[in-house]
């Protein structure tokens, strides 16, 4: 395992871990809102937690896939299409 892949996996797992913690954070404030009533601050905490979970979850997934080499490059060779298949 190279240093790049080890660092990329660590960053990816850290982002995924933060996404899990964000879900727990949002769940706690949603439960508090259900038990004691909704306030503007609690609604903001729930929405912020869920937004952070989605953002960091997708980022962590993408970082881990990019380190593994399973992401398609943005500029791939299309020259065969212009040569008529020759």
C-alpha cells in the first residue's frame, strides 16, 4: 500500500465517520424535538446535521473510489469516434 492510497483511505474513512456522527447528531435533535417540541434552533441543527451527512458521505465515498482507481477520468479518449472506428 502506497502512502497516497493509505492517506486517501484515511481521509475517506474520516469523512465517512463524520457523516455517521452527523446522522447521530441530527437524530438526537430530531428526537429532542419530538419529545419536547420543535424550536427554530433544533430544526436548524437537524437540517445542518443531515446536510453535513450527505455532503461528507458522498465526498468520503468518492475519495475512496478515486484512490482505488475506480473513477472514470473526466477526459477520456474519444478519438476512435472521430476516426470512424478505424
